[in-house]
């Protein structure tokens, strides 16, 4: 039994199913079963178990941000004036409401949060930073880093190795 199986309780068939679904979330159970090397019934049962246990949290469509005119990406370091639990909860709740913030991560660093912000251009980014991010609860300061090119983007499933 591999280390991954011992840690997670998932076997190699589960990991293979997740790897395939990460790249092709709309694959039919029949095609998934064929690629995994099991019959349809056990694969369907495994997928259902992975969904019910919360390992598979959902399925989504991925869009081409360039074609949608949303190819300006900035990473924002956020420093808070207060890092007590109530302040963190207030910040978390407020940042989750900003549509342009694709990701928000609490960091163990010289700053408190790292945000990934996607907008159509620098003007739109400046508006989001000035009117929304800077006004979030307990924000003491920010630093912005603009991405020049996405070399690799994706979801957690993209990095599953089988």
C-alpha cells in the first residue's frame, strides 16, 4: 500500500478517478470506467462515495479569461492592523464578497493575506484596490504584484500525481 493510501484511505483507483475528473469533469461514467479499468457500477459507487465524503466538492466550468477580457492578474499582499480571531473572521467574510478576488490565502509570512485579483485592466484593478480591498476590515497596507503571464493555472486536481 502506498503512502498516499495510508494517509488518505483512498486507493489507487480513487486517485486515478480524481485525476481523470480533474481534467475532464464531464466524462461519462462508461468512459471513466474504461479509463480506470473497472466496470461502471464500482466506478459510479466510488464517485458517489468521493462526492458524499466531500473529497469531490463539486464540478465547474473553466473559462478562458483572455477571451472574456479578464486577463489582468494582480497578487496583493495584505497587512492587517489586528490579527486577533474576530478581526480575521471579519476580514475573511468581507473579502469573500469581492467578485474580483479569485483566491484569498492567510499566510505565515511578513504579511497576513495573499489575494489573487482578476480584472479587465489596470484601471479596473485600481478601482478594486482603492474602493474595495483597501476598505476591508483591519487593512493596514497592501503591496501589489502584477502578473505578466500565466505559466500554469488550474485547480488542485491538476497536480494530482498517480
